[in-house]
C-alpha cells in the first residue's frame, strides 16, 4: 500500500516539491514515512490543500479529531440564539462570530 506522503509527493510533483511548499526539508518529509514517525498535525491541512483533497488529514493523522476542526462552530447554534447574542461587530453585545450584520 502506498504511503500517503508518497501519494502527496506524486500529486505535488516530488518529495522535494512537497517539502518546499511546506517549508521543511526533504529529509523531514522522508522521516514522516518511517516506522513510529508521523506528519506533524500542523502540516496536515496544508498537505490536504496542496493535493486537492487526494490526501486527507484523517489519513495522515487518524489520531487527531479532524471532524471537530472541520465542523463550523456555528452549525449547531440556533439562529435565534445568535440573533439574541447580537451581530458580529455589535459593540453593545460584543457580537457573535456566527451572526451576520
């Protein structure tokens, strides 16, 4: 089975190109494939973006709860609650980032 880093490198062009885009060395990228090593979580979203979703964060780091980060904090809020709190930028209420102006 192909390692997700190898798949990402193919999509981006090479392991060196992937390293350059991530601002790390080619050696660092190579080490992520070694037994017991893993991609630092902070690089996973960028790899997913660089590969157009071909290599997803969940494959690179299944130990991270990416679903929490993917879902909007506003998805579960009732619109009336957001309206009551106030629109974003409303100085009187402090606003709510999920409210529209």
